[in-house]
C-alpha cells in the first residue's frame, strides 16, 4: 500500500514538473487569451499574430524590440488575426515612427519621450521660423513661438517651404532604407533606425527582386545613434556636423575637384574642403557622447532658440574642482533605460550630471580616487576627463568668456547672400507639403569662407558671457519679386550676426592677439588693424578687406563700424540677448591689444594683467608705454 502511495506521489510530482517546464517554455501560450503585459509598458502583445506566417525566422531585431516580446503589431499595427495578405496588411503602418502616427506606434510604450519630442525645437523649428519672419518684416520680434507645420504661404513662409522646411522631425520618412546624408526628419526613425550590413543587403535584394524576395534581416530600433543620424539636418545652417569632422563648404562644383585631395563631395553634391576637425572627433567621440537623450529629445518645455534648449557645458566634464554627480539609484527612468540598453556596469559609481539642469550623463563616472571617465558610445573606449587647465582656473580677466571663444579653431562664414523669388521655376519643390509647385525662392551666395570666430556678448538673466559669433545674415531680400503689390521698402537688407557654437574645439587656445587686436574678432570684418605710434601717441587704424556695402556703408563682412556708436534701435543680431561689443568695450579690448604690441602673451606683465585686470596694471605703466588715443 505504501509503495502504491509512493508511486502516486512520484508520478504527481513528475507530472507537475512537466507542466511547469512546458509553461515556462511556452509562457505566452498560457497567458490570458494568449496575451500578457510587458513589464516596462502598457502595450499588449500576442503570441498568435498572423504576421509570422509569411515573415518567418526574421532576424536583426534589437533585444528590447524583439517581436517575441512585443509582437509585430506593437509597431506596425495591422490585422493580426487574418492569414490573408491583403486583410492582414489592412491598417498596417509600413514605416512606423513618423510623428504623424507615433502616438499609435512608438508612443504606446514611450509616451513621455513622445511628449518631449513633440515640444522640442527639432520638431517645432520655432527659432528658424521666428528669425525668418523677422527678416521678412512679418514679425516685430525674434522671440515669438511658432510651429513649422502651421506656416502658410506668406513671403517668409514660402521662403521656409522652399529652403528650410525639410529639417524637422515632423518631416515624414516615406521610403525604406537606412539613414544617410540625405535623410531628413522621420520622427523616431531619425535617431533610432539602424540597418545592419545584412539588413542593407537584404533590402537591396528586395528592391532588385521587384519586392518579391522578402528580407530576412529586419532593421533594428536602438539607442545606438551615430553621427550619420545627425548629419542630414546639422550639415546645414551653422553646419555643426561638417564643422565637427573638419569640413568647410565651398562654392565649387564637384567637376572642379574630381579626385583632388583635400576635398569631399557630399551626397547632395555640395563640395567641402578639409580644415581642422574637432579634438573630440579625433578621439572617436560621437555627437551623443555629449548631447544625450535629455537634450536631443528635449525636456518637454518649449524654447525659442537652440541655445536655450542645450544644457550641456564644457565645464560639466572639464570641471574646475570636482564634477557634479549623483549615485546610480538617483537616475531617472529614461537614463536607467539607456544605461541598461548599453549594458553599462558602473552602477556602483557616481555619475556626472549637467550643472544647468542635473540631467545625467550616463556614459560617465567618477571612481573612488576621484578620477572622472567617459565611455565612448561609438566603441566603448574609456576616456579620462581632464579638469580645466590652470590658466582657465586662475584667469580672473576672462571669467565671463565661454570656452568656445578661446578653444574654437575656426568657424564658417557666409556673406553676400541675395534672395529672389523665381516665379517661372517649373520644378520647385515644397519641402513641407512634399510636392512640386511652380515658383521658388532662390539664394545666391557670394562667398563661403572660414576664420577664427568673431566675439559677441550674451546678456540675460543668467549673466553676461562672451561667445563666438558668425555673419549669419548679411543679406538682401527682393520682396517685390514675390509680393507684386508690396508697398514701402521692397528690397530688404539685414546685417545680422548670429551666436555660434562652432564645434571645432582644440586643446590649444587662440592667442591674445587674435582677439585683442584682430578686426574680425571685434566685429569690424577682415582687414588690417594696425596700432600706429607717432609722436608718442598711439592710434588704431583699420583698413577693411572687403568693399563697403551700399546699403549701410559698412564692409561687406562687418558686424559693426570701427569704433563708432550704433543707433540703439539698430537690430544687428539674430537674438535679442546677443549683441556686438559697445564702443567702450572695444576700447578696453584694444587697450590690451596695444599692450600686446610690446609685451608677449606669456610675459610677466600680461600674466599679472590676467590676475589683477588691466586697470590695476595701468597704475604701474612705465614712461615708455604708449596708450591708444582712440
């Protein structure tokens, strides 16, 4: 009897173990009606989707977007209960991730991120629209808020549609294929779509077979954003992407350079020449090594201009005393996901946060010795973060000078831009509506060049800072060519410089002379700036390189006149909180420039000037010193 009972117990245990094993191996099957909840999100997924009847053994998915866990319909929608191709594809989104459908695709899992994206400047283009409407005289402020999707067909709006409206995240990705230099917009795809080599080969075979040979390798959706994802849009306007890799735009045609060394022809046929690349690029760092998801996707707030949305600063990694940090267990959900997706292991160490808004830089940490490191997102290489140099830390005279002002090796310059509407252009393309129309605004540029950046003053509630500037809009607009019945001034002229973050950082700094006695740095434009001493009297003399513009009698590339007061009503910047140097500020800068005619940068007297200020040192000048009288 006991033997029989013992056998029954053993059989029961074995049977239960088999059931448990079967349940584990077939978890989805035993969930309620074949459906279970993803532990990260509210998306419901099914094990019985009909998609796999045709798309069997498909590979290439990322770990966190594998159909085994989230299904196919979570991204592509469609009818998952029909085995009929036409019925199954009913309501399907072939290219998910565009902002027009993101609420029903990506946004079902990532609603917080979608909210941020929809309010970000990369989606609204508010600053671009605001400046454009201002220069066309359609708005009286540079700081109004706009959304690119809401523009109509005024002269300024048509200008945006013809030349600018392609670069915003709301622009739809309508064609299959990987992100490249020509890519614009695409919503979530813009940053997160990645094609492996196998996926690219399968895609090529799919097209070659007249779309009959279904791909086996699916593109992945990951956090592994590359610089190519940024390039399409950020190689325009201030040309941050091309600057970063050391390329300066030219007016040359590709046939003029052919195989000449020192030049590169982009996929859109623009010709660039090689200059000096950013030191961070030489180290293999990507854009997203500094500009994390918190910046790229935004923080949910609306901003007028890009510099307001950017929170990262050089001093976050190149700190003076010690960095701002938080422990791993203080990371927000978004940062935790990135940390997990990248398989980082430094959860036992402090993580650096941006000083401005405390967002975490999850690819950084500070070890037990207090040494800081950055993990390169491209290759996982470990980079030691060097604190500020002594000269930056002890220099009292330049505390309000931005790092980029001294550490940028060059910045692009564009002058002589004329805008005219060609009403007879038969193949004009509306970049916003994505359709061909008749008539198009055209830009005619006189010159692309480069130089050390000019300097300007940023003044707002955060303080006063010296920052790099470029000739952003020295341009004429033939308004009459578009608005035939326009009255009043119809040939608009603007001389507007723009604040610029060149992204051409070098370890070495520009020397003192390149600021204190350089005409372009002070805003006068290129030319000869000489300190002339005669009869024991000093005078600065400026001879411009470019001819005077007939509209305002200033040199073509100038920002301001040489040592002359500007009318306070004159708008000469693309920002209300950014301006050129006043005459008094120019004189103070040139005063140091006069001293540098005799005293070298690293001389004792100039080092003391950095520590105590120029006016304290003037009390000690010798009889042989000749100060400027202008």
